[in-house]
C-alpha cells in the first residue's frame, strides 16, 4: 500500500519538486487537491488523505534525520475531519436472516466464526490450527495475515496484544467441521496440497485472499443487509452487539 501511494499519488504530484523547495503550504495544497479530486481521479476520503500524508511525512522526516532539510514541511498540514458513521448493532432477527443467507455457501464457516467471535478479517485469514484448543474450547489470537510487498505474510496483531477468545460451543464445532473438510481436501489434493497450517484455506491449502471473500459474499440476498460488505461488518457489528464471547 505504501508503494502504491508513492508511485500512483505522491510522485506524480510532487516528484518534480526539489526536496528543498517543498513547503508547508505546497504540501497542504497537495492534500487539499486529494480531497477535491479532478477529471482523472476521484476525491479521496479523509482517512485516505491522512494515510497518504503519513507516507509523505515519514519520507520527509528521514530527510530531516539525514540533514537534507532543516525541518519537516509536512508537520503543519491540517486534514479534513474523519467522520465515523455510527455503528448499528445487529438485532437477533438480522443475525437469523444473515445465517440463513449464508447457509450452505462456500465460506459459511468463515462467516460464522467472524460473526460470533468478533475477529477481524485479517485475523480470520491468518488463523492457524495451533491457535485453537479444542479441549478447552478457546482460540488464542496472536497473529494475522497481511499483504507485505505483494506477498501474504503473518504479522503481529493490529494492537500487538494477543488475546484469548472463548466462543460458543457451536463455533468450536464449526471449526471442527472445517478441520474435517480440510482433511478431505488434503487427501484429494495429494502432492498439490500447500501446507501452511491455516484454518481457512482453498481446496489446495492456499490462503484465502480478502478479494475471494468479497466474491463469495456477492450472491447473498439484499435482505440479509450485507451484500458488498458482509465479511468485515461481521466483526465490526459484533463488537458493538450486547452479546460478546468471553475474552481474557
């Protein structure tokens, strides 16, 4: 993502400007242009603008540390306020409709795990079998799956704080069913099986990219309320729902 910001956004706008010629007003004007957009690019969201500025700020801070410039001109920039939409918790009827909508779908077990544990998408994708204690009925989260320079890699959690989840027993049974199915896939795949110890994989053992979940969710009926954003909203809304699985 950092490389994309640099190559697609920062370099085209500021790449021809000498380092010593960059000023606070010029960088502020750049950020303002991102908010407006133009004929070739859509306006960026406040969060995206802040992320792009962060990449530029870090690069300029390194220039300060190398004594190439005296101060960081990106320090003085102001950003549009990030408006966070209110989170509407799922009620029992919505949960029932959602479960009915995903029943029998390819990624049903992933969605159920997300909905009833509050795990983030990257945590679901990076869940490995050593994280699950079937005897105690717990899930120990300590890593997640992220894209780093075009490759999927396990990294520490977003807040760098491991946690233990004690989900409902039917979630544990869902994970046991996933293990049974995966054992069947492994036998069918033979030498083509990709051993990564991931809980949720494709039928060759490969990791499930987030794009695949979006594709998988598209057939869900509109009545379920989750077309286009079904997977990530599971974790977001479950964290605000009155029912929370036990955590330590």
